[in-house]
């Protein structure tokens, strides 16, 4: 959420105006908590799947045309997306291809598309800017607001709550930090290069 802080899937309503500082306190309190932690194991991720399925038909998910072929994403990003799927407890059948493609093309995207707003199925519902602590707030992108018909241009936290109400299910933010660092793909590549190097030396 705000400031690039990521949480597991959670679902709560923000009633009325929430200040940036108050919202930050809420985010910190909810960090690393799942819907099951907040509502109990029987909460079914805190939403009615039948109602949510109907609500999701009333709004389009984010435009993915800028992300190219979702089946041609580099294996590094695919593996990182699968790691994120486990870490944030996405649905077992979540399709992570869009997030993997988003990460691969991150540097090419507009500044207000550098944070992805997603649900537990892997669907990207919107974007936001990265923000810079107290000096630069995070807001939903104009394209996201237009698709949902929001008259205002809300800060990310409030915008997420508005999106949750529209689609009937929880959302979280994903930042590029989830797609950095070592991966099993990288390790395999290093091992393969080492193997070929050893073979070349023995020829």
C-alpha cells in the first residue's frame, strides 16, 4: 500500500476520510496479516465469491496491451511471480503471467504504472505511482480511475478500498522489489555456465 509497503491479502473498510498518517498506521498494523488472520479460517478470504464474480463483470481489469505476449515472459520473472504467489498466499490457481510481464516491462511503463493493484487471482485491477514517503503521495493512475468511473483522484490506500468495494474482493499492491534478487533460474544459469566452462577446460 502507501509507500510501496506490501501486505498479504486483507479486507477491511475505510469509513470516511482517512489521513495519510492514520492510514499508514493501519497499513503497518495489517502488514503480514492474511484475511484468515483477521476474520478467521472460515472467512473464505473475506469476500463472497459468488457476489464478487458478479461485481467483477461490471468493470474491466487493467489494460495489458503494453505488457506484450504473456506467454513469452523471461523465466526469471515467471519464477519470481510464483515465489510471490506463495509468499502472499494468492489463490492456488492464480494466473501470475500478467504480474510477471508487468515486472519485465516495469522500466518501460509510465511513472504512474510502477505499482500494481491486484487481487488473489493474479488479476491486475489498477496501477499507481511509486511515491516517495511524505514528499510524494501515492495515487491511483488516471487510467485506473477512468475505468472505475471515479470522479476523484484518490490516494492509493483509499483508492484500494474503493476498488475492493467495486469488485467485492481484497486487493494488495505489488512493487518491483518482489522481482529482484537471486532466483532458482539464475542459479541454474550459473551452474550451466560453470559446467560448460569446466567442459571447455577439459577439451
